[in-house]
C-alpha cells in the first residue's frame, strides 16, 4: 500500500477540528500521514492539533504565521512524503472510506488523479445536498480539454460542471513536484483552487471521476459564503481575466468560464440584499449600478449573449448587458435571482 498524504490547513476552527481529525484517523485505508498546518490560529486550534499528535503517530503539525489557505497548503506539500496527496478543510469531515475509495479509483484504472463528489452538511452534520458524479475516465488530452473544462463551469446548454475544489481529490505528488505546482493566495484570487487546477490538469495523464460522496463539506455560520464581501466584484473580475488570458484560443473553455462568471455575478448581486449587506435601498441600487457599469461585466455579457440560447440564463445576461438597474433591484429584492 502506497503512503497517502492528507494536508489539512487549520485556522481558528476549535469548534470543528476534532470532528475533522477523528474522521481522518478512523480511515479504513491506514497507510496515511496527516499534515496539519496551523496557519497562525488565535484560538485553541493549534493546541488541539498538538494534542492529536500524542494520540496518533501519523499526525504531524506545522505552526506558521498566518498567510492564508493557499500558502498553508503549499507548506504541507513541501514536507509531504506520500505518493499521492489529498486536501481536507479543517471544518469538514470525511467518511471512513474516503481515502480508500479515492485510492481504489486510482489503481483500478491506473490513474494519476481521482475525483469524487461530496455531501453538503449543516453545522450539526445533517446532510442538505449531495453532488454525485457519473463514473468516467479521462486520458491524454481529454484530461485538460474535457475534464478540466468542466471545472470552469457548465456548458451554456447543460449542467455538467465538476466542482473545482481541491478537496475530495487524490493528486500525484510526482506531477506536483515535477512541474512545481503551487497554490496562489486566495487574497488575490477569489478561487485559488481553479488556478491550481488550471496548472495541474495540464500535466495529469489519466484521471478517474468516481461516484463517491464520502467528503462532507460543512456550511457554518462563519463560512465565507455567509458574509458580505465588499471586494467580491473586483475578485471575480480579476479571476475571470486571469483565466480568460490562459484560454484565449479555446472557445469551449471560454464559454464555460463566461457561464461561471455569471453564476458568480448573481452571487455578487445577491449579497447586496439588506439581509446580507445591511445597506439602504438607495445604497443597494447604487451598488447594482456599479456592478452593471463595470467594464469587465459589460464585455463578458456582450460576448456571452452571442453563445447562449437557454431562456432564463439569457434573460439575466440581457438584463445585465442593458443595465436594467431597477429591474435587477426588484428581482433581487423578491429573491428571484
């Protein structure tokens, strides 16, 4: 059995970290090392991590200054000894057979990468959603041109996206080291995971998607998705431009990227609701006006209108393209986005 590395970035998760670690030390696949990277936690998370090293010799802890999730993962990769590596977020949990299923997905098809689905769970562990993929293997150019393309977002005419998160994926350390693949900072990109994916899948030779949902993604009151992010528009535009420049000649990837841009833009507008932003009606209208007048938003909406045919999706893009601020304000207020 090959050694598998599990990298867990840790930051101020004292309420959840024990659940996470208990789920990892209980894995049915035993030949693992668990690298906990305490990213400058100011609560008891670091002390809890240290305590777990006395319970299981497979656990190692690195304490470092706070630099963010992406750089914490890089720190874990620097000391990883396994042939393959998986990432788990410290407020999430794994079913007991998560590693075993991913490893089996690698070996059954002789792959260098294996991807599973996930369950979304509430703070107390109740399952609220399950994303399960059909089993499929990608090989050669198809890994980047077809599988990675699905990570950019769904095609304009169907729902076929594969979540781009790096958790519940088994990656080859040989590929990572050979090509010096590192995470950027999420303080620059709203999704450091898709930047990682855009590099890694260029070099992966064979990847298996399995139907497992053994990863449990926890939605907590403190989740980033629950907070108002004043720089969200800027971040989604920075990410879009970065990825667009990587795929200039690939119309299929660009169309998927543009669809995902509007998924992100919906979220950007949704967070302007009073319940999230605590803004006055006038301030919300002003924020929506700034969004539709953004030059990146204008350019993407103009391009994407030429390739979409699905009615509801096209209507939203049209409303944005023609800067219908009052209509967007009304639809958003009644929860129609």
